[in-house]
């Protein structure tokens, strides 16, 4: 249907991914121009007002999908797997791999930051450290205890994803144990999952406008000049993120699954763009799920479990930021962390990633925990505060790539990935530009 529609309209249509990339480029240009002009009226009415409204509406629309999509897709995934033992195997594999990627990510960051040494000789003049408050470091027992919700309805309403996942898995196991009596309920959940994916398609059509507004607002408010004082930190952080994104994670994918990393990264590009523009792993769950199932070929039963699970506990990009920022601030204040300090940073980052939500700005909250544990001044965060929004966008793209790679590794190990879809460069792209209508509506 898509082909005939394209022909009747005079030729092939531009893909959604290309539209979003163009919108992103225009957003950067417009944002930098507005930042250079620095007009009070434009800043108030256009940047903070109109762009802020459009961007917030788009992010809210994505977040609107997260909880119901996770609930219905995860419930369908648990019941679709069928065997509780297989479910336990999928869950344990993904959990171990997510923790391993996080630990590996922050190790890469610490090694690179130690080699480059950002922050040495930094001038603290003009840095306002007021308003920086430390967060309390969680104990491992509290992190795991908080997974069990006292009120599932409240967990759903507040978007506590670990609690939502726990309750949904328990519900799915109970549904399986009831056997044939659960068939109508399972069919209803499958239908609702299809409905949610259709709503995802509808929201995606507004994506270029939302991405443009988000990017333009960010660059109009932050500008390019903020990078100059902390350039060594920015360069080190971006380098560490790129190494993990293009070397560490693809190497793990090739080693543990045999899948082609280049093909995989091409297919995950739409999700990476959305993660970059929203700076929220949770808000990107619908797009990550769609790319993993329709473009990579991961079985929906596995993806519906691993994707939301990873968006909640797997924060490779955030862990990298914590590693680089810790070394940077240690150099600024002339404090030698030592081997014990580095090990503490790794442990704290992994622990904090389990119990922290995948929302914008959460990396700084986690960083206060890490700095407090290694004896660095919390006020140092003020030095990197200005560039954190832009860095947050990059590291969120790394986060969701790690989610999808672990999901693909688990799916390949379970024989739950369609290689025909994976090897098809056009798989999952027809839905980007055409709305599927009933045949009588087309007629």
C-alpha cells in the first residue's frame, strides 16, 4: 500500500528519520542564532514560550505512552514466553548484562579521563556553586526493597518503572498459572499492545516539530560559549561516550551474538535521534521497542521485557559522565582519588543506576551521590552544570543503544531474533511514512 501511495503522490516520500535529522540541524542553527541575538522578547515569547510549549507537549506525549505500553507489552511478553523458567533465564541474563555494560562504561570513562587529565589548572573564578544539594546515597538493600510496590496503582500513576515492571511480571506469572482460563485476558492485552503501538505511530508524525523545538530551545538557552571553560571535560566525555557507543558496545554485540554491529547501529538510528532530542530513556521506550522489534527483528516477547527493564536500570552514558566528572573535579580540587576511590566510583555508579529513573537531569542527582562517597565537594557540579543538558542528550543516546544491544544479545541466545528482518535494510521502514487504513477507507 505504501508503494502505490508514494507513486500516486508523485514519487518516494522522505523518511521520518531524515525529516527528524533535518529538523535537528535547523534547530541547532536557529538556536545558535537566537542565542547570538539574545533579545529579551524572543527569549521569553519564542524560546521559553512557544518552543518550550511544543517541546514539552512532544515529550509529554511520549511519556504518556510509556506506562501503558510497558504494561501491555511486558504482560504480553511474559505470557508469550509461556515457560516461567525461560522467563527467569531471560531476566537473569539481561540483568547481569546490564550491570556488566554499566561497569564497563564507567571503567572506560575512568581510564580515558585519567589519561587525558581534564581539570588540571582549572580557574574557579566566576563559578556560582550556590543551590547545589547532595542526594543521599542509597543502600543496596533499600534499592532492591523499593522494587516491590506498596500500591501498584500509585506506582503506575507516578511512573515508578521498576515497580511497574515487578508488578507486571508477577501478574503475568499468575496469568500463566491459571492456564486456559487466561486466554481472553491475554488476547485483550495483545490487542491493547497493538493499539498502543498504533498510538506510537501517530505521535511519531509530530516528531520533527517536537525535535526542532527541543533542540532550538536548548541551543538558544545554552549557546556554544559555555563549552569553552570546560572544554577539556566536554572533549573527554564525548570521546568516552563515542568509544563506548562505537567500539565497546558493538564489540560486545559481535562477541556475544555474532550480529553485524554496523547493520544494528543503522537500524537503531531513529531511537538514538529520539533519545538525543528528549534526553530521556523512559520517553524513548516506545521508539526503542519499535526499532528493536520491527527493524532489528527481536521477538516482541523478549523486547517487551528487556527494553523497559534496561531503560530503568541500564545507564551506560550516565555512568560515563559520572566517571569523567569525578576525575575532572578531583583534578580541579587537587584531590588524589587512588585505586579505592576509583573502585568506589564504579560500585556507586552501578548501584545508583539500578534505582534511578531514566529522566532528564537524573545524572546530576546520581553524581552528587558519587562525589559524596569519594569525598569531593558537591559544589563542584556547578562547574559542569551549564553544559550538562547537551551532554545529557548524547549520553541518553548511548543509554538506549546499550538497552537495545543487551536485548538483541539475549534474544539471539534464546533463538528469538528474526535474521531475515535483521538482514533486510528496509525492514520496519514502511510504517514511518504511511498510516495503515482499512481497505474500505482506502477505496
